[in-house]
C-alpha cells in the first residue's frame, strides 16, 4: 500500500512473522526510543534491549496463527513506524479488533505516517471482516487527539488504569470506531517479507 504524505511516499506493509528476526534491531531500537520519549506502550523507561527483544519475539506465534497482524511503515530512510491489529478470537465477536502498539519514529512524526498506518490497519480490519475497532490510550498524551481526529469516539476515562515505575497512576481512555466498507477504497496492504 503506497500512501503519499506531504513530503514523500510512505509504504505500509503487512510484515509476516518470518520477517521479525531480520527487522529485530530496528524494531527494538524504535520501541526503546518511544518508551524513553514518555509513551510507555506497556513498558517502563528505560526499556532494556532484552525486554524489547523478548516482546517482539513474543508476538510471533500470534502472527503465525493470524490472530495478530503487524503493519510497518517505510519511507526512503527505512522503517518509520508500526501498528498492530489484534483480531478477537471469541465466538461472539468476529467483527471486532483492537489497535495496539502504534508508534512512529520520533523523527518521522507529524508527517502523516501515523495516519497512513491507521488507514492501513482499518483497511486490513475490513479485509478480515472486522468493523468495530477499539483502542486504549493514556488520557494525557497527544495520541488521544490523534485518534479523535481519525473519527474515534471516546467511551470514557478509567482513572488510574496504569502505573509508572514510581507508582504514579495514569488515567486511560477507551475509544472506538465503527468502520464502513464504503470508506475503504484505498488499495490493499501488501504482504511483504521486508
Ligand atoms: C500518535 C502518533 C502515532 C501519531 O503519528 P504521527 O505520524 O505523528 O501522526 P500524523 O502526522 O499522521 O498526524 C495526524 C493528526 O494527528 C494529530 N496529532 C498528531 N500528533 C499530535 C500531537 N503531538 N499533538 C496533537 N495532535 C497530534 C493531528 O490532528 C494531526 O493532524 P495534522 O497533521 O493535520 O495536525 C505518534 O505521534 C507517536 O508515535 N506517538 C508516540 C507513541 C504513541 O503515543 N502511540 C499511541 C499509543 S496508544
């Protein structure tokens, strides 16, 4: 899937489990950078190399199974971001998926990469029959406004949902978006061995 940002084309790829090992150094470095930048994505800063590596390796079984999908964004400098879709495996929710671990490399933010990734995730969700998309984010970070600018609606704030390393509690907000097939004519996300 090729999407043009203001400055240059961004390629959004579905990255298979088989590509994780070769991308590990970049994935680890960018995840560490994001966590150090103040958005923990489930981790405490500083995120160790070992823990970041274990995290990326831990998603491989779900990627193989097909219950999780990893999209990566690339410009001519290489990897610039990623996001995941967790497809509900429950019998009563074949229409539901969650967006997880979306982040853009610090130097590439504000250029449309995050939006391109979300469009790719939406397209991929629809391709898997998933129309109800959920996500959860800290209430005090810019991502909250980012998701709202993409049409996500807030369900509400859960006080103290997560904690920092020092024990400080953070409020989180849950958001959702109902996708329609009418708005999904942007082309397929390419499966790639990267
Ligand atoms: C949130 C994030 C993924 C957005 O990616 P991005 O590539 O910077 O976003 P885009 O350039 O596509 O921005 C699209 C819109 O989002 C909103 N937005 C993005 N960053 C914003 C910020 N820092 N403050 C306020 N609004 C912001 C704006 O409405 C923007 O539209 P505009 O360009 O017309 O102003 C990225 O900033 C990031 O990786 N942040 C750290 C990790 C994180 O917070 N992940 C989400 C955890 S749930």
